[in-house]
């Protein structure tokens, strides 16, 4: 079931999300958290750092990583996570799991990630952002979706959106390793964060669209415990010629 919690702004969205994580860690100090990157969860990580929560026994699994980027590359998700969050909390390095961007055996690396999630007892709370095209992690719109961790060809729209972080188009990664929709939907609870009017259409489709591989976030409708924490701007149904005629 999808629940929606609408906040006034980005700040309140981050506070509310941090409250949910804090509640989880108090109930279960050795929780397994699924974590996301992108600009949206930065406020959440800031709030969690400020609260000085105890992460000593917590295990984390990140959703995805760019293929070809080493952990010390400034645009890698590994760098992002250590820079913005892990280096500022008391987490054990051995409890941090991020899919590797550099590997030789694709099958071994993806199977190993799935096994590690399973051995940790599964994910208690999975934090998600959302791409404009409805991608979750790096599960891009497609004619079919993969259930488990896999290597994916990034959509042109995603490559273009990421280009601003790289000095040339050639450097922008074209592939990524990502948890699959099945790995994500196995989490016991999911929190999806979105902020700003540019995400409004994606949020509307997540909630009201058909469940379709052309919009991966729509699969969240099948999960029993999903909370969307979105600010007012992202909750506003965008006016498009189609829904405008419905309103008239
Ligand atoms: C990337 C990440 C996603 C993230 C999305 C949205 O594609 N792989 O996990 O949700 O960006 O990013 P932002 O929060 O910056 O809009």
C-alpha cells in the first residue's frame, strides 16, 4: 500500500524521513538500511548526522554504482556516500555495502551482492529517490525489468541528466550496476523521497499510473509498506493537456 506524506518543503521532507529512520534504529539498533544517492536524500543524511544516532550495529546496502568508476572517483556513488554520510557517523566500514563499479566477472559480482543482502537478513528500510523517467536505483524504463542486482545500460535521458557532473560527454558513464526491482521490493519498508515540481509528474505516475515496465516506480504499488515523503511542489499534479481537459 502506498501512503503519501506531504511536507511544506525540502527541509521538512528531510526531517520527516530522518524521523522514520531514527524510529527504526531505536526499535532495532542492528537494522539493515537500503540507501540511495542523488541530490534528494542529502538533507536526510544531514539530519541523521545532526541527530548523532548510533550506527555501530547498522548494516547498509546502496542501490547502485556507475560501471567503470573507482570508489575514489569524485562522481562515484561510493565517494558520495563516504563524503556526505559514512565518514560523519559511527558506522563500521565492514558494514557498508556499495555495488562495485570496477569488476571483471559480472555474474559473480551481481550474485555476490544479492547474497550479501540475503545473509544480512534482508533490508528493513529502503530509501529511494526517483528519476524523472520513473527509474528507481538505475532500473530504467524498458520492455522488461530485472528482479535481481544486474548491469544496466543507462537511458539517454539519464546520461544527459548526469552530464553536468562530468567535464565531457565521453566521461559520463553509460552503464551502471543496480539492485533490481525484485531486490528493492523485498525490503520490509520503503521510503521514497521527492522534492520540487520537476518530480511532480513522476510522483503522480508512481501513485496513479498503470503498473508498467515503462515506468519502474509504478511497481511500488505492489508493495505492502511504502511511504512517499514528498514536498508540496512534488505532490502537485502537473497540468498537462490531458489532465487539463479532465478538469474542464
Ligand atoms: C540517480 C540515482 C537514483 C536517484 C536519481 C534521482 O539516477 N541512481 O537513485 O533517485 O538519480 O536523483 P536526484 O535525487 O538528484 O533527482
